[in-house]
């Protein structure tokens, strides 16, 4: 059975057009196409999952107010509510590196989203760098989210992005390896699961 959810990547959409585009598309999918009526639509905590990627990156021109407004639109316009996953910059918690420096983004991530999924692709190139990244960035992310969850009683999940890579070894054909890479990437980035 194919399980799916919707994911919007706004990284190349002008900030002044994002909200209108997302509202139009989501209303069309829900009202005209009935995507939420499918038993195959991914749910978390009983609510349909939607992922919003590309907000909060340095030089993207987004504001915390814009992102809050968009998340609230999805929550208010989705029958029964929605579980919103935010694809965040890898340095979202520290407001450095790839993240926007606006001081309110950290609270926005923690208060508006049900899950935070930092973009880590290209942030390390080998196992040693991955371990260092996990220690310097991810450990603090998890600690902050855990502390906030305990203080507020509101649960925010942490979903790190993992690029599975690919291999043509072990006598696999290149076509099969590429197909598997695409399927695994879909699972990781889009929320598709094969059961």
C-alpha cells in the first residue's frame, strides 16, 4: 500500500506570493480533489501530515509572521486539523549559518510546528563530519525540543533529514540502484512509505 502526504517546498517562491499560492493549492486539493478522503493519506496523531520546506533560510525574505500565518491557514482550513512538519535550516536553533538571523524564528519553529526537520544535506561529507555535526548541532536541537516539550506540555517532534546515498555494488544494475535511490529519497523527503 502506498502512503502519501503533501509537501510544499517554497525555497524558490517569492515571499510575497507564497501564502496565496499555498492557500489556492491546498484548498483545491482538499475541496476539489478530496486528497484527505483517501485512507492512504499519511496521518500522525490522527491528523493529516503536511510538510512545509524552505522557510527560515538566510536571504529567503521570509518573516516569522508570514510563516505563522501560513501554518495557521493550514490548521484552520483543514477539517479536523493538521500535523505540520517544518523543513528548517540546519542551524535553525542557533540562527546562524544557513538560518535567517531574525530572533523570533526559533520560537516560531517551536510554537507553530508539530515537527522540526532540519535540512542537513551537504552539511557533512563523511562519517567523521556527520558525527561532529550530530554532536554540535543535532544534540542541542534534541535537548532544546525535549526541554520545551517538558515545560509546555506541547509535543514537538524532531525528524532529522538523512540522505541515504546509493550504491551499484553487489552486482546491482545501475538502473535498479537509481530506482531504489529515488524510492528511498521519496520516503525520506516526501513522506511516502511502502508497507
